[in-house]
C-alpha cells in the first residue's frame, strides 16, 4: 500500500482527486489474506472513460462472485496525478485495497483502441513492472490482455504473457482457476503458460515465432512449443442467457462519460457492413431473452439508483423480440421513474412504435449512421440503407418533436470519389429541406443537422483489410472539398484529425516489430494519444525512424488476397475466403443480405456447432 501521507499530498495537487480514492458504492472489498487469486483490472485511460466501459462491469461482478478471488480496478492517472506519483514514488495501485499492481497475481488490460497502447506501458512503468514479458520471471504478476484489438495482437505481443482472443466470461474464469492451481502446485512460469495455452481463446505470444520475407511481409507465424495450437480460435459464449447481465455496478463518485445503468441485450450483428470490425469479430449473432433482460435491468436500477437504462449492443433494434423487451421494461420502468434509451438504432428500422415504447424520450437530438453520401458507395460498404429509409426515419423523428439530427459518415472509403463526398453535403441538405416540408414539425424552432465525418481505417478481419488507407494529403483534400459543398447555416460539419486515423491504421494491421516503435514512442513522451492536446504525430514518426521501420508499409500498401497477414494464426470465426468474396463484391458495388435472412457462409456458425438461425422460419 502506498504511504498514506504521500498519497494525501499527491491528491492535494490534482484536479480530480475522486479519480484515485475508491470507496464508491458497489465496490467490492475483501480480506486479501482469505483470497487465493487477486486480479487487477486495468483500463488504459482515465477513470471517467474506464468507468463507462461495460466490459469491466461484467467481468468485475463475475470474478468477485468467487469467494476466494478478488477483482479490483486501476485506471491510467491523468497527467497531474502521473507527475505526482513519479515525484513521490507512489506505485500505481488498485482503488479497492490501495495495493500496488505488482502485489497482484494477474494484471489484466483491455485493448479497446490502438492509440491507448502507450498508456499501457505507462501504467506498467508506474507500477514498477518490467514492460516486456521476456524480462519478467515468476516473481512478477501475470500480465494479460483482452478486448477487440487482440484480433491482431501482434503490435503489443511482446508486452504480454498471454492475450485473450474472444469473449472473456468463461475464459477469464478458466485463467484464474489455472493460476490458482499453479500457485498451489508450485508451477514455474513456463509450466503455467503451457497449461494456460490449453484454454480455448488463450494466446501466448512467446510460444509463436514470426518469420519475415526480405521485403518485410510476413512469411509465417508458427508455434515453437509442442502441444500449442497452430491457430488460436476465439472463445465465445454460446448461450447469452447462461451469463446474466450484472445486477450491480460500481457507481462512480466522479462524473463519467456514460453514467447510467446498461444491459447488453445481444451480441454480434447480422448486418455485415464491410468496414465494421466489430460486426465481424463478434459474430455469431446471439440474443438474450426479454424476461432475463427486464429482470436484471430492474434489479440493477434498484441496486444502483440509476434512473436511466441503456439497452446496449452493436444494433439493439435488430433484436428479434425488441418490442417484447420494451413492453416488459415499461411494466415497471415508468413507475420506478426510469427512462429508457436505445443508443444503437438503425435508420432502416427506426419506427413510431419504438418511439412510443421508450419512456421519457429526449427530443433534443437523434443520431443516424448513413456512413456514405451516395447509394453507390453505401452498396460498396454493404450498409443496406437507402435515402428513402433515411427520409422515413427523419420524418418520424421530426413529427415526434426532434429538432436536431446528427448524421455519421466516413471519408476515405474504398472506391470513393469526390462525387461521394459531395453526396454527404447533399444528404444533409435533403434532411434540412425535409424538416421544413413537414406541416406538423415543431413550431417556432429551426432544425440543426450535424455532419460527423470520421476517416476510414481498414481493419483486420473485415473485407476491407485488403485495402490501402487514404493518405493524409488525400483526406485533407476531401475534407476541404466537403466544406465547400455545404451552403446552409443549418448544417454543421465535424471531422477528425487524419493523423490519428493514420496511426490507428498502422497499428490495426501491423506486425510484432511495431512493439519496438510503441516502446520508443513511449520513452520519448507519448502518452494519452487519444487526447488531442497530447498527441504528437511527429514524435511517432521519429520513433519509426529510430526503429528503422517505414510507417507507410503498414497502411498505404494493400494486402494481397493470398498474402499472409500478421493475424492469420488467430481465428475469430470468419474465414479469409469469405472476406475475400465480400471484398470482390464491394468492388462491384454488390450487396449481401443480413445474415438472419440468408447465410453468407462466413464460417462463424462453426463456433456454435450448427446454423446461426432457423432459416426455415420467418426472420425479421
């Protein structure tokens, strides 16, 4: 435990001391002398961001249900606290016990976003833990990672003892049980890792050797230990009802980004958008039952005191029994003064009924993801949304009192032309015109349409993994042209800095050699790269130069359809043949129907051992 007087001194000098004190309602305190496994769940961003992460809440409750395991939380200290901890030599600690990370059996990080990678190194450094797995013996905690970025684990592989591919509910419990057995049986680190490598979804990077061609491309990634699988297949939860949602949350004492009760209603997505990594790596599609959702949600709201409930998923409105879910929730939500929010609605199934069944709907704004400005490009990316559907959704919203609409788009998509960029502005103008054409629109109010445009990043395990990324110069040219196409004060344009997207693309499709670049950039001062005021692209370029690696090799070069990829030894369920088929269909602007209507043969059904849907029955 850090010296209390020194910790108190540090807290006097920071902007938000509540980030570092713990003691929140719902936090779990145990006697550390009576537990066999201590797990530190580490989120590589601020308290406000990490406490909004549903995955942490799921696993925190799941692990703490075991009497002899104790899961605690740690977050990346903001720059003021980081400075104090370094000056006063306070090691990074968990909020519940205030014990330093090095005292734990397992230190687990979630890899949610590529630009958080240097924060992970900063947290290990603050804890006094060697950064690289090769430099840690049995005396150090097991350093593990999970999260969506593990689908290409290689850029961070050298820093972790093991990485979890897939869904953690059962896998993480199996890992903790194995560590407990290892402690009781006196296994050394090699023995422990060999046992852990037998758990479905567990990837031990040190057990795989990477070979490269002379031009820098991957030649092969192969096991270097007997009994280690040549390909690690992701772990999944086959039956979502077998793992009920959390019924209690740690309620933050500092305002967070998402401070509400949340229940995950389904996992996966049926849509097959070709740009979307989550829609591919979380396949197959699985739903929770309406009764379980409602019962757990009511208990969660009662336990935490939250008066807002969010139904979470990649596409909540695709739940086949959403109307029943809302009916069950409304049996108690209004009486309990709980409002419902559906944050992931799609414009093509936004309906009057959904609005009516959502209590205390906020009329201030609504968000639709059109993604592309022309129908041709929406077909390329398999968005399967038409202007008629966008118009219908906006018309319903305006009649219900909404006066502002946010439209999400991407820029830099494969096959994109300047006509597609102009289409973004044209779509926004059509929405403005639609508002004023509706006789029963909100009176006395104007409409505000916000265009939010992200730079497209090709991601592994998507049909667009084979594409090169647009250069910064090209993206800037498109951004400038978009602004010139907007002629109404009713339309506001927001767009992202292309430099962060370029770096994201490099690490999304990178190989194990990039670990040296990440460490070098960290040593040069790169932390909080997700925060605009601390991101320094030139420093990253200097780190690449120091490591004698060309960043353009990773994101400005297309991946050959038959070329080995850095992630080929990992299996998320969708086959490379399927991704190649979808890529070729994209080039022809051909669409693929949602997989609950027609199976596209992606391969994810093999993870279930049978078909994902009963195709002989009517599907929504």
